[in-house]
């Protein structure tokens, strides 16, 4: 029976009069007719097992669960799939690896009325991925459609068969029979598509149209996709309209393009960095830029991107930017940012620019994030929008600061500016301070991370941080495999990604409210400096002296208060300094006697007996007659 239903579907809907359209909102319905297919019949007649030996890549994956125990409500599970909340699926149906955001997921749940379900989840990927990566997304038995000639015919027959499976459905695709009028759209001057059809066609162009037409690849793509029998959302569209849209896309990608998918969050970074430093820095990134310089290979780039996505998500929530996605644009020169209009949720990341070609006036404008601005471009200036996240990363730093001890928690400000010297080339010190006033600066060396919060003062405190080997790696070990997968071209999200994003945004909200409680940003920066030094300075808890009285209660765990009794108990040879009677030399000209003065009997020392060596050195007190006689003898 393998492929029999697929062959029947190709014969029924594989012609030119049918097309598959992606829906703006998912179609939710239920089919319980006895003449429909069961899920096992669908798997046997439309699919084949995903075997890594036979299947090298796939763009459509069927994750099948046959005969599993009921695990909730079919409507509730369907709603989670419809809104894209895949992390909330029941554990038996949950994806081990969340599919990329650009993918779509259909689900069919068939209740067998015996306490068991048959479920299939269909994953539609934007691009083909390796079979190993496809297997990592499946929690059940993986399948792919059977192989037949004609990809468009297979796509139509697959949707035809899906719609005939019994159960509760959630679908993102719909098979349509095109009318005769639709077949001649391109030759009509009255072309006026519906809004949903127009939006789907533009989305199709933005996703699949080639950017380059040097070898007429864009022209070929246009002519083949506007054919009435192409089965694409552009079938029957006027060529001039499609060509204009493709050219707009080509012009927009001539510079740095926005990226919107990244698998790491704040929780993916070094624990010391994420828990003790970023909570203080995040509120400042709404009105100040960030500079990271120093050793290569410590994770500056992924850390900046993770921070950019966090601030972008915050802007989307705060401003209610419906339909907007957080992202970043990355370039090696400011000229790369001039082709697109700036968006507040899209960060600008200047990665490893040439210091010799970076003008200080442009750099100052780039890091001034609390105002709209411009920076010089080759043909026209690049615009910058207020409160947009902006970052600069570079490997240009000076030598390791000399004379720094391992226990030091600060660095001399002049030594820090000298460390940043290669980044600013031969710039004047006042220009350097103008830049440092507008950004949070991180400098990585072999021994420590140096952090300077925004300040125009030349003597501003520079924190030296070496806890948790933060200067060696900014990434936590737990998400490094996902970052490596991302660098290989596939974005895979962890099962805890949504929860980590929620915690990250709650932390930013809390710290932003805390900063708002200060009269100005400078007061908040001073509080952050104090907090960092309190965290960095070691706290030593001294034990009580043996003569100290016992404390009435036990000291609580983590209580770092010193004992109140250290050094205050009585000791035989301890003398109160306040008990000495020191004569005024100007008021008395009596000869000074080299010897120890007797200890007055005061309340603090009356009960303390003298040691034998002290008793031998005491000078006997003289009466007035003896003192007068001694004075006459000296004359």
C-alpha cells in the first residue's frame, strides 16, 4: 500500500487547476466520517520511514504517535499548535528540539475511544535540513512523504490526503481549485487580488526570490512562478508587479540585512556574567551603547547578539509592535547600515571595524543612543533611531596592564584608557572620554575582564573581574551545541527557550523599574558601581577571641557581621591609652624621666595586675622636696 494514496492524490489534484496556499491564520476543524483515512492508513499510503541511510535531507517531516495514552484535551493541544506555543505541548507530544520560528506545524489528533490516541505532527521547514537534524525534532516515529516525480504535484497530493484523515485538525495550508478567471490574471489590466492573497504572494517573494539577477536567475524565477499552472502563490500575477517587488528586495539586501533568529538567551551566557553583571547593564542599554574589546575567542559576538535580542524583545513588548520581530544587523563599517531605514527593535552591530578608518565624530554619533542621529556613508548618510541597541566589538587592545595584583578589584583609569588605545588610534583624550560617556565598555585580557560604566569623568572607576573565569569564555556550556548548530546553518531552540525568555524579560522589567526610581541615570550608575565593588571585594569573617563571652543566639547562615567582642575583653598586659597623662611640653620644663609611668587606677585597668617586667621598670614617685633638690643639683 506504500504510496497508493499519494498516487491517487496526484491523479486527482496534480493538474494545473489546483494550488496550495499558505494561510494567514490556521484552519481548525474536525472530521469524523467513516469514509475518511485513519492515521495508520495515511502513514502507509503517503509516507515512508525517515531512514538516514536512504533519506539525506527533508523539508517536510511527519512525527507520528500511534496508540499513545490520552494526554489532555485535543482542543487545548490544537490551540497551542495554532498560536505557535509548542513548548506547552504534553510531554509525550513535545518536540525534543523546537522547530525554527519560520517553520509551520500541522497536527491531527484521532481519538480511538479506548483511552488511546493516534497523532501526527507535520513540520514544514523553510529549507531542507539533514536527516539527522530532522530526527532530533521528532519525539515519535519519523516519516517523510514518499518519493514521486514533480515536487508541486507531491505538495498538492499531500495536502489532499491530509484533509481526508479522521480527527481534530490544525492546518496552515489549503488546497484550492483555481477559477478560469484566475488563470488569466497576468493578461488583465484589472488585476486586484484579495488582501490575504497579496500578503501571501509578497511573503513568498521575500522568502524565495533570488537576490541577484547577474545571470538572469531572478528573471527565470519570476517567469516560472507567474505561470498559471505553477502552483505557487504568484500564479497568474502580472510580471511587472512581481519584478518590481523582486527589485525592491534586491536593493534592500545590498547592505547588512536584518537577522531575526538566534537560539541563545541571557541564560545561555556565563553564569557570573548573566547573574551579576547583565542585570545592572541591561537598563543602561536603553540609552547607552556597548563596546566589547579584547582577546578573540571569548564569545563577544554571541554575547552581544543575545543581549541585542533581549533588548529587541523588550522594545517589541513595551511599544506593542505587533508583527515586528527583534533582530540585529551586523556590518564591519558604518556604511553597511545606510541601505535600510532604522527600526528600534533591530540592533546595529559594528563588528571589528578598522580603527584607522573609523572617524571619532561618527563613532560618537553611533554610541549616542538617546538621540536620533546620522553617520557618514559612501553616497548618503546612515540614519540612526533613538533607543536602538548599538554595539561595537573589536580585538584591538593594548598590552596587559602592569602592576595589577590578583586580588585587585579595580584598575587605574589611566591604565584602562591606555588599554583601549589601539581602538581609538591617535584620538584626543577628550574625544575618548566623550565616547566612554555614552557607552558601557568591556575589555578582555588574559587575567581579567575590565568593566567601565558610562561616565565622562577621567577618574571613573574601572572594575576588575576575574570570578568564574569570565575573561575566558562568555558562553555557558549548556547551550554551546545549539550555537554550533546555528553556525552550521540550522537554528534549533531548546525546550526551555520560551521559559528562559520569560525570565529574561521579567528581569529587564524589574531592573528598568529600579533605575526609574533614581533621580537621574548618574545616581543609578553610582549605585551599580557600589554593588559591583561589594560583590567583588572578599569578605573575611573572623572567629571570636577565646576570652569573648558566648553569644546568646546562633549566627544565621550567610551572616557576615563581625563579632562585637573581638579585642574588647580584659587582658593582663593591655593598658587603656586614654589613661595616660601626657604633659604639655610648653607648660612644663621639668626634666623628662626615661621610664614607664605608673598606670592610674581607672575603671578600665584597675583590676589588671602588672607583669614582672613592668614592675621592675616603674619609677618611684618623688615628693616635692626631693624634686627641688634634684633641680638645684643640676644647676
